[in-house]
């Protein structure tokens, strides 16, 4: 019991002796914390004049912020006279780094992939992309994961390694998108009139001459209940949501034009034909005789 009391007394004396150092180290850490935030904003503002890519600005500013915080941590440990401990940690880092590297292969791979993604010129924050079965606006690219917001406002977090290893589609790299509409019309319809009407409707609502393209119209097959066609045209659009809205508007206008001209869009119909008329009376007599 005496040994425990003596030990506690020695700890108490050490704590009282080091109170000034603890106070200074705490102030240093708090200062480093707020300074890292200020450096983050300052670096982003400075490099923003030269670098337009948002992901690169975020990466550089975050690294600068982390560096300032680590410097503050180093000074705090020096003030608390943890120099020997710090040297031991640094000397052991070479050996333990191999073990940690093997254990964190996935994390390190995501980090390296995050750096690569940040410097890609064909991918930036604010772009509308489609990858790994998800489509949405890129809202963040950091050292661990890739964040997109889908059209329904759901946030999807994807590991950077997955983005690097799989293809992705960036809708924002071009301002033009092609829309394809498939439809069918009745067999009795005037096919030339249907083609002319469809092209006029598209041209009136989506100016193809302004875009420098033409409306494409093709009949594709004789269906079970209709003659099917494919109409393709271009719109000014930077994301899949705008493309979807344009396609919806085109369908509405085509349907109105067909209704006005009396052109019907048939649904599957099955016609039953009985070429041989059944004699109900003879069938009744046959059943009675059998009974």
C-alpha cells in the first residue's frame, strides 16, 4: 500500500511540475487546429486563381492543413519532453510501416487512387457521371472515397479504387446529348406521313439546326400489333436528368401530334377467328345419345 501511495505522490509531483508545459502544449494544439482550418481556406483561395480544377484545390488545401496540424503536434510533444518517445516512434516506423502497409492495402490503394482522381482533367466536382451502376453529380473527391448525389437526392459513397478500376461516363464533358425514342403505330397508318409528322414535332420543340444536327427517323420492324420506329435527335444537356426531361417532353408532343392526326399507338391485340361454325344442336343430341 505504501508503494502505491508513494507512486501516486510521485505522479502528483510530476503533474504539478509539468502543468505549465501541459498548458503551453494545449495552447499550441488549439492554435494548430484553428491554423490548419485557416490554412485550408487560404491555400484554396491562393491556388484557385491558377488551378481551376476543384478536386485538385481540395486535395492541396487538405494536405497543407494536415501538415500544419502535424507541425503543431510535433511542437506540443517537444514541449511535453516527449522527444525520446517521438524518436522511438520514428525509428520504429520503418519496421512497423511494412506491417501497417500490408494490413492497410485497401486503404492505401484508395488514398493513391484519390490523388489520381483529383488530378484527372476529365473528372471534376460538379460533373454528372455514371459509374458502377450509379449516376449523379460529383460533390466530393477525397483521399478515401468518391461521393456523388443521385437525381433522387440520395448520396452514394464509392471507394476511389473502384472508380479507377472501372469505366465511368462523364455527361458534363459535352453539352450535347442524343435522345432515342422507340414507338409503334397502327398498320393502317400512312408511314410517310408519320415520319414527316414526327420529324416536324421534334424540330419545332428541339431546334436541331441550332445544335448542328438532324433528326433521324427509321422504321425498325413489323411488330405483333404495330410497325415500330426509332427516332433520334440531339439536345443541349449536361446531365442525365436534363436528358430525361427532354425525352419526356418529346414523348408528350409526339403523342399530341398523333392524336390530332388520328394516328393511334396500338397496344398488343389478339384476334380469334373461328372459320368452322359449330352446330350446337348436333353437339347436344350427340351428348344425349351418349348418356
